[in-house]
C-alpha cells in the first residue's frame, strides 16, 4: 500500500478482487439464473410444461387443505401466476404432530397434488446465490462480505481507470493476450457499471438486519414479533379457542383486497387456526405488480370475514428498504426487461471472470515460471469458471436421467451438482492445470450442447413442442443451453486448435501466436 493513492487503489483492487472473485463469480452466475427461476422449474418438470394458473386457485387449495390437513396450525398458500403455474402450499402442524412442516404443490384448477417429478428446480440455484446452501447464517455472511468487497472493487476500479470512457473504447486484440483480457475486463466493467452498483447495493438490503441487527435490538429489544408485525405485516396468530367453526368463503375476501389495492393482485393467503372459532385469514399483495414492494396486507376474521387490520405499506424507511429489495429481485419485470437483466448479469459474471484470468496471466508474465501459488489460483479459476457451469449442466442432466418416480430424487439432483463440481475441482491436481483447462472446456461444451437432445429423448417438452405452443420461457432454457454449449465449443477450439489455424501460411520457424 506504499506509493501514490492511485497505486494503493490498484493494489486494493487487484488483491481484494482476487480473494473474493471466485465467490463473486458463483454468486453472479447463479443469481443471474434467478431471473429465470420459474422457467427453469417448469423445464425441470416437463409433465407440467403446458400448465396454466386459475382464478380459483385459493378456493381449490383451501378445499384440499380442509380435507388433508384440517388440524394444522397454519396454512400458507402461495397463489400461482403466469410464470409460477402451481399453487405452493406450506402446512404447519401443531406442536407434537409429525411432521411439523409439509410442502405441497397443487394444481390451481382443482386442487389436486401436482403429478410431476420431484425437483428443487430453479429454487436451488436461487437460494445458492445468497446462502451457498450452507446451513445456518455462515453462507449469508460470506456472500455479504463478498458484496461489500465488490463495492470496494467497483470504486477502486473507477479510481484506477481515470480515462474511463477512453478505456471503454480501447480494444487491442492484436497486441497481446494480457492486454486483450484487460480490455475485455474494462469494457464489461464500464458497460454495465450502473447494474453492478445497483445489484450489489440492493443485494445487501434483504439481509441487512442479519449484518446490522443493533437498530432492531434498540427499537424492539426482545420483541422481534412486534417488528415483524409492524414492518413485514406478519401478525402473531391468536391462540386457538378449541371451538370448531367453519372458515368463511375466501372469494369475497380476495375481491375486497383487490378493491382496496386498486386492482392489485393477491399473492399469498395465510390461514391461522383453520376450522377454529379463532381463525384468521391474512391476504398479502403480490410482489410482481410493483417496484416498491412495501407490505400491503389485510387481516380478516376467519369465520365472519370482518376486517381486523390493514397494512398500507406507508413509512419512508420501509419504502426505501422495499424499493431497494424490489429492484434487486426484479419480480415486476416483464420478459424483455428480464432478458436485459440476464444479459447484464452475464456481463457482470464475465467481468469478474476476465479479471481473475487477467491477474493470472499478468503474474505469470512477470514471474516467468508458474509458482505453486499461481498454479493453485489458476486451478481455482478453472474449478469456478468452468467447473460451476459443468455442475449446473449435470444438475439438469440428472433431472432427466433419474427415474421420475424415484424417492428423494430432488436431493439426488443436488448431490449430482456438488459431486460434479468436486470432480472438476480435483481434476487439475490429477492432470495438470493446462491440460485440465482444455478437457473441462470440451466437457462443458458437450454437456450443454447435448442437453436439448437429451431433453427431446427423455420428455415431451422439447423444442418442437415448446416453440410450437409459444412456450418461450421454457424453450429459452434449451436455446440458452445451445448458446452456452456453442460458447464453450468456441473456447475449446481456441484452446486446442485456434493457434494451429492462426499459424497456417506462416514461414517455417516463425514464432507462433498463442491465445
């Protein structure tokens, strides 16, 4: 950190980015898939690819739950929409009743259990991007630290590149491989800089109370339930009266909520003490029809339908938090905007990856021979930048190859993901880093390119069906797989054959150009 301010910022940018770069690559890549979270789930349940939602989803779900779980403590009903076409139901049983918690997926039209293969679908990648699937809060703390480090990298990167617009238009493919990687890294960083800043800052907001709990503790002390009621519209349910009483009809309550929200659509229904005289019904507005997703909810008496409490989402602090959260989640985005966000997310992922590669190439050029630490960092680059895409491809392959009726198959899909990633990480130690790069690029190209073919051979939800029926969201998964496979095929060609073809026609003995 000696020398000028700019040199100090360069040191901080290079080393700070290297330390968290691998984690950030994973977070950005899996976070980008979250924009297509529901489409991935539909692709991974080909039996339901043409399913649609229904305006009677709440009524049919309550009818099913009244038969299947009449003694439950709580029913949480997530209503379907155009992207999520199943009614997701969570049943919380009373203490002492096993299992304590159940999750069901119901057909919106009639409330029947969904007849499709069990899978975590896009939810696995979505949750991975902010908790790394590590039990407890450790994963969320790691992602938070990486997010803060990315903010530092963005600021120091802006300081380093004083001629920011000049650097954006600088591209020197014929100079050297080092300068090429640097130019690509700079261009990607500047091109979507507003997105990088937005998604990083807003990504810290959903977990801010985990990182900075002192304000909550000062205001509410040991009464977190009061905070949840005031800020998140999650009231404490009343105790059961142990007197049976039928639930009121849900449809008039939904109509009243829509009227109060000027056409806003309900997103979830929470029924506490169903079948009891003390039952309550909480209806919350969906997040997908607005940017600022402040809690808007109405609490009804479960037997009479009378309004007990209304949350209007007011308050400057709550609106600020809800606006940042809404911009990060982008649930309001239509298809063109989500496609734009996916491209920005991929650009951010590539910016991080090219920065990691540039660091390796520059250090190798400076040191002459690769040290153990440099080889270890290069192997980590390979395990993350190629190994993670291989693991995601294997996750999709496992979805098609495991028997649809196999018990616990959703867990086996996840195990296949981590097993493939572990093998990719160990591979450089067995074959050497240089050789492993080419081999893993070829494997990634094969897995992704052949995925649509595997889909066509194992399901009735292939491109011939999805394109013919206008199911562009599901078809986009196959088309993205083809594009991803093509990209890895190009990288494989450059690794194995690019230099050979570039040297055709050169005099014998002339130095070869290696990329």
